[in-house]
């Protein structure tokens, strides 16, 4: 059963912005860590950003200053605000949640395409 669902993926021009959302089927507060990953076409999956009650927020170098991960309490979700998008950001974006006493939860992914 899918416990996390991503949304917000779209096609945008270089320099554009998108806000992705990772929504939980239960309470998002059951997760002590929500991490965004992405997999570009024909490339391996890579870590993008994390929101952790233990370590706080962190980002891979290529998105620092452009992406912001945050909790959205009202929507029971964790968002990834992506600004100044470039073609190299094109990928399927996934969220992963960690919960005490449970297996990792993964969403099915959402497509982000940045092109002219």
C-alpha cells in the first residue's frame, strides 16, 4: 500500500519554479525524516534534500540556494520548493519517509521536466 504520494510535477521553462508535495496517507508527523530523491533520464537515482527531526534540513550541493524543503502542517505534507530550475533538474522526483518501528515508505514519483 502506498503511504506517500508526490504531486506538483510539471513541465517548465529554464528559470521557472515548481513546488512539489509529499503527502502522507497517515500523519506526516509519524515520519522523523522525509527525504527527496530524483532520477534523471538514463541516470542513477540521487539524493536531493532531507527534512529530519534529528539532523534538520540538508541539500545536495547542486540545489543549495535554489531548493527549499519544508513541512506543510495544514496539508499533512512536506514540500520541496524548487526555484531557478534548469534542464539538469529534469527527473522523476521521489519522497521517502522514515518511521520508528516501520519499513521505509516511498512514493511512486512525480515527473519534473525543464526545457525550452
